[in-house]
C-alpha cells in the first residue's frame, strides 16, 4: 500500500516544483527573460528528479493513462493553492465546476468496466 502511495507523493512534490518553474516568475515581471528561463529550467530539472521515479514506480501498479490522470488532478490542486496563496488570485466558481468535470473523468479512467 505504501509503495502505491509513493507515486502520489512524488507527483505532488514534482508538481510543486513545476508550478514554480512555469508560473513563479509571474511575480517578477521586471526580471530579464533569459534569467527567468534559466531559473525555471533549473527548477524543472528538480521536478524531473521526482516525476520520473513517480512514473517508474507508479507504472508497477497503474496504467500510463491512470498515472497521467493522477498527475493532472494533482496539478490542478497544486496550481489552485499556488494561484491563491502565491499569486494572490481569486478562485472562481467556474474553476470549481471545471475541476469537478475533471474529477468525473478520473472516475471513468480508474473504473474497472
């Protein structure tokens, strides 16, 4: 059971790094673009150090489609928290509806038919 939860933990950590790599620079719009790209690339390298093992370990228990779906849901949760706490953006009701529809997709992907 712990080995099956490890991919979730690793994907969560990798998504935190990737969210900062992709969106963290939005608070520093006056920074040179080349510098932002280099810093983002460095953060993304750390992200891969968690994402690749997550998928390698996770594929022992989950299909690739299930891993990708899991990653997308984790991304949405991490991004929602990031955008509210770090970027100080408002979470709107239509985001919640959209995320609920994605959760519905999770049901269909993980359901054994």
